[in-house]
């Protein structure tokens, strides 16, 4: 699966995700505000590594109508290993962003990517 480059909330060029990494300063990915209904989208997280002693990544997807007041709408299970993680997301808000907490002793998850997954699932 690939990402839609316009649907990225965290890019590999944002650098390694460590305990000292900061959240992006931008207000988040702007979507058109059209209700996505039951179809929704899939948010995919690519974690290239998980080094350090007991590294943990708590990742949340937040949404906002105005880009100022945020609420958590999706919480991923705690990530402790490299891999691909995916959750369905349904919303009618204008903005969406990632919020995360990294913990452990010198944790480093590498250049984590978070974005809208392209393609769809066929249920025939």
C-alpha cells in the first residue's frame, strides 16, 4: 500500500521519532469537511524501527473543526515494535492530525510515517 502524499500527517522527512521529537507546528491535515459516512478512510502508520530500552509509542489521531480545539478520535494500541499499523477513521471535521507520546530509555522509532492510505478494500 502507498500513501497519498497530500494525506500525510507525519512524513519521513520530519526526522526520527524519539522522546525529544516535537509535534508538527502546522494545524494538521485539512480535509474538505464532507462527512465520510461509514466508508471512512484508513490511517496507516509505518514504524521502521523500535530501538532503545523498552521503547513505547502511544499514537492518537485527533480532529478539529477550527484547527484550534482538538479531540482524540482514534487511539492505536501501544506500539513497541517496527511494523505497519492501520486503523479506520470516520469524521466530518475539517482538520485531522497526529498526537503522540514516546517513552523508554533512548527510544528511537526512526522516520515514522502517518497518513491516509490509498486504495480501498474490496468486500465482495
